[in-house]
C-alpha cells in the first residue's frame, strides 16, 4: 500500500508550542544502504525509501523567533544556527517523517532544553553562516557532548527560480517532511508535527563540502557530491509531541 505523503502536509489538530521561522536552509542528501541505517533507527520505525533507495541528509539553517508560545524570548535562545543529520522513516506504513541522528545548535540553552523536553540528540556547537556574492557559507564545530570530532564546512550557491516541490518527486520526498520521531525517557515512541507553507525550493551548486557529522553519527556516506536544494525560508508552527507507544 502506498504511503500517504500529502496528509502530513496539512495543518494538524493540537496545541502549538512554538512559532519560529527557518531561514537559509540547504538540504544535502546522499543515497545510502538502508541496511546500514537499520541498526541506528528504533525497530518500531521503518526506513522510508524512494524507489527502494534510502538517504541520509545534512541540513544547515538558521532559526529565528524561537520561544514558547506563552513566554517572551530569552536572550541567546531566540535566534541561532543549526545543522542536523537525518534519515527518513515511517510508522506502520503511515506518518512519513524524520529520524534525527544529531542536531548541532549554536545556543547552549536551546540544546539543554531540547534534550530534556524533546529527547532529541542535540549538541552544542560553534557555528557561523555568511553569504558572499550569492554563495552561502556554513561552518559548524561541535563542542559537546561527544562523539567528537564533528564538524562541517559547506559552501553552496542557489540557482534558478524558487518553487514548491511536486508531489511524487524525489525533491518532495526529501524536503517536505512535517513529522519527527523521538524516543521518550521511558522508551516510548513519540511523534511531533510541524506545519508551514511548502518550501520555496531551488536547486543548489555545492562548491565545498567538508564534514564529519555524518561519520560521527555512525554512517559511512558516499564521497560523491550530494544532491542539493536550497530554501530561503518559511514560517513554522511546532506542535506538542504525542506518545505512540513503547518501542519494541
């Protein structure tokens, strides 16, 4: 049975806990053997594939307006850079989403909060994002916790008009992900949802890609140039985690 990849793009019911914006997202992807990912993903989740091919992604970007819906922003936590390493999963043929191997972020307080509240593998990192003559430069150096070293230096240049990915295409499979999965402290599987307009995607030329974040996650990746897309930004609603049951 085909997985419904449109339903997660619709705004869900539930309580919104944050309304940040995401900016200057670069999506880098490599095809990998699903069998290499299988031991790194909870058994309750299936590796999601496109025409039988699994992928690992490296996604640097910037977050702004990060705060609980009920509170003003805290200095040093409302805007910061982030880079995540991820793959794609589904649960019993439904809910295609993201499994994060690591999320490196510039804000130490945000890292502590995300590890405690969301049970996501956040790491504190020294990070920088700059732009020069149409080229974006991302730099990340993980500080704590291990595994170390875990660094990245990415340079890319977006090309062409921006447009939403067409459902059924590889670009849509890789970029349009509105669900994330995590394990609670008690071993139960949790699922969170986000909602935003479709990404205004552009193709991107990768000028430099020197990184050890994927290897730090325990994944050998191809040395070939990644498939690359860029999105200038979206306004986001983040919904509370929901408990799905004990992982087995």
